[in-house]
C-alpha cells in the first residue's frame, strides 16, 4: 500500500515509525520546511532513500503520485482543508487530532468521504493502549454495571520553549489551547467510555500563566450524559515543574478502574465485584512507552490498512474525531457564553474564541 506523509513536525516521527512497522511503501513526504522532511527521514534511517520523494507543496504531491493512504500531521488549523483535498483525490486519510478546528469543516470531511467512498481515521491512538482496551472490554461485557460517573485529568507542563518551536502553537486559528491540543485524547476516551451520547456541558477556561498565547492553559468542565452518568474534565499545561499524569477514572455500581501513567498507559486501580483471573493480570499493568504519544500509532495504522483492504469502517472513524472536537468546542462555547451548552453542537469553531483572553 502506497503511503505519504503531509507535515513533518513533532508528531511526524510516530507516523513514519507506524508506516514502517506496517510495511507500507513510503512514496513521498511533504513539509513547507525542507529541513523538517530530512530530519524525520534521518531519524528512521531513510535519508538516503531516493525513492521517497520530497515536496514542499502537497497539491503537487497529490497530483504526481499514485497514493493509497496519507496521514496529515500539519498544524491543526490545516487538518480539515488538507483532508478534503486528499479525499477529492480518492485517497484514504489518517488525520492527526483534532480532525478540524470547526464543526462545519469536520462535517464537510465526513460528508465528502462518504460521497467518495474514502476511509477516514481520526488519530486518537490512545484507544489502542493495552490498559484502555482492557477497560473497554470490561465495560462492553457489563462488568461495571450502571455507570455513576467518570473523570479525566490531563495535568501536564508546557513552557515557553515548547510554544516557540512553531509560530502556530497557542493560536485560535491553528492550534486552540490546552484542551484542544494536549487534552483531546483524554476527552475522547472519556466520552467514548461513557456512552458517547452527551446531554450538556458546562465549562470554564482561563489563561493563567501563558500570557504570550491567545488561548487557554486550563480548562475544566462538568458533563451530563444521556444515560444519566456525569463526568468532569480537567486539562492544563500549568503543572510545575513537568508533566504529572493523564488519568481516566470510571466508577460503576460493580466496578472501579483508574488508568494512569503519562498517557493512560497504566492500570492504577482495577476492582470488580465478580473477581476473575483477568483481574489479577490487569492490576498494576504498565505499558512501556517511549514518549507521551504512546504506542498506539502502529495499531491505528494497522487497523486503517485492514479497514481499507476489507472495506469496513476504521475502529476510530471520522465520527469519533468529530465527537471529541464537539466536546472541546462545547467547553469553549460555554466559557464564551457563560451558559450550559446543550448537545448536539452544530455551529462553533475555535476562531469564535478570538479575543477571549
């Protein structure tokens, strides 16, 4: 399967690694900065491979090559537009989070992909974490019983050095704030585990320590789900002096699970009323990861390849990407209006927050 990468920044190494792990034929890479392409290829020993074409214009890349699958790892504000251009060429796409910066653009991606019969996977790779998969199995088999509540805490640190890596970081047009960039994976997991169907969100966001940005560095929200469960979200880049944790809690009538580690890759608490052999194995489970992005990209790529070959929906499809985006934009909208936001949300964009702080 012929593969190309658009965007060779910080996350791109995970995409190249996943492509190589899945034996994809890497035909091209694209970035507006030539050095970025060479850096990521060098990192994986591909710098001498002249069969991999380099482009600074992705339109030219799409026109000149026969490509089956593209992953999009540009600045967030371009995700939706680039995806639409790939889909118009009939190319399947993996879109880094968030899949777009507005619900309108996310809906356009979904609509066009269905019209063109193209697969789209939102890159929420933490769904493939071993700990997350074990929680999901317990949930789907009914071991939690009725859900009471859940919570996600993304307590990380991002300083000036991080934001100075690229001029688009911390802008409403191209990035969004802590919730949109750093916390979207945890928010995706929370919504997915708690039944996806949201009734309402009330949120507050602030900019406490990053006055050189446009966006929030702390966001908190209370979520009411249609199944009667409630949840809280806490996402921040203000933790001194370094990343502390990303944790996901699920509380049910017959079970309690806490996932922890740097990227929900460990099982910290695992308790169920009906004790099984699996429970002994899961207690204290730790999946070793090389960075906060975890190991899920390889599994997500494998699933996408299988979805294309067998003409099925990807495990993490475009609708999943839209649902995570909708949650964050609902928190933003609640901050902007000071009101509870009812679902569904149809008409909000990151840019609607301009001038908030």
